[in-house]
């Protein structure tokens, strides 16, 4: 690496470190501001989509709960058959 490129690499590294060494409050405020900007750009689901997704999740949870309960019941009975009361 030549001296010129080493110098510019060190300078850019210094600039990055200077930006990262800012006050904690300033960095926190900047983070919150950037987060709010990102949330404004996000595509939010419509009310219909939220209702539909919620119903799908609830139905899935109920079906899986029934499935796990049945498997548990079968294994419990199987253990009783194998090892007795």
C-alpha cells in the first residue's frame, strides 16, 4: 500500500470513529429519529389483512393444541399399557 492510500484509509477510519464517539444522548436520539423514518416508509397491512392473519394464527394454534393434546394422551395411555398402573 502506498503512503497516499494509507493516509486516506487512516483518515476515513478516523472520521468513522469520530462519528461513533458522539455523545450517548445524541446517538440515541439519532437512532430513534432514523427508526421513526424507517417506520414511516414501511408498508403497513390493512385492517382486513390484520383480521385475516389473526384468524389464521388463532386457528393454527387451536389445531396444534388439539394435535399435541392427542399425542400426549396417546403416549400417556401407551405408557400405562406398557408399565401398568
